[in-house]
C-alpha cells in the first residue's frame, strides 16, 4: 500500500511542478512582452523573492519543534493548529515549498533573465555577451545569497516563521493536509 501512496505522491508533485512551471513561464513571457525594462526587472525580482521566501518556509517547517505549538494550540492561539499540521507533514511542506515553488521560480527566473538579456541585446543592437553575463551573475548571486541568508533565518527563527505562515493560513481559512488525515484514518480502518 505504501508504494501506491508514494507513486501517487510522485505523480501529484510532478504534475503540480509542471503546471506551476507552465503558468509562471507563460505569465512572465506574456508580461515581459508588453513591459519596459524596469517592469521586467521587477518581475524578475518577484520570482527571486518568491523562491527565497518559500525556501525559508520549507526549512523553517523542517527545523521547527512541535512543543511550542502544542502549548499555543492549547491556548487557542490563532495559527497554532495549522502550524502543527505543517510540522506533522514537514516532508510534504518542504517538497512543495523548496522543490516545487523554490525550484520552479529558480528555473523561471533564469528563463526570465535570459529573455531580459535578449531584449537588451536587441534594444542596444549588440551581440556582446555582457548583458547575459551580468544578468545571469546577478540572478545567481541574489538567489544563492538570499537563500543562504534565508536558511540561517529559518533555523534561528523557525517557530516565529512557522507561526506566521500558520496565522496566514488560518486567516485565509486554509487547513493544510486536512484531506490527508482523513485518508490515513480510512486506510487504518480498512
């Protein structure tokens, strides 16, 4: 039974990754085709920031301990139950945050950087590789540096980060993995 679940999970996460990549790529390509350089760089920055933020969330959920959230849930603190559920399913949260969103935004930011560089080369009527080199180096530096700083923050402030995400999920009335628990109960009862 476990192999079925793993294959189902693999198929689900692969499908979500493909769909996210297509949506992000189409959106950025469509928007970049109609905007100037400043807006193009702003879109690129958004992709980099989203990748870093989701990487931080994924690491924080993995690093967080359940004990403080059990206490918060007992005192009915908003977001504590959602935080506990994220910690319980940390492997899946990390997969979504780091692998799906983090990696897809990393790939799409590279594609976006290449499109911007091509537009700059066309706009300045040059075949000089200075634009692609500088943009690629900047995107790499910002992404790797941002994620390195973010990981340190995620380990040091995991409780605060996870609680903040839990509070946002509570505010949006999203209960992570609630269907997953029902499925597990049904499988145990069979």
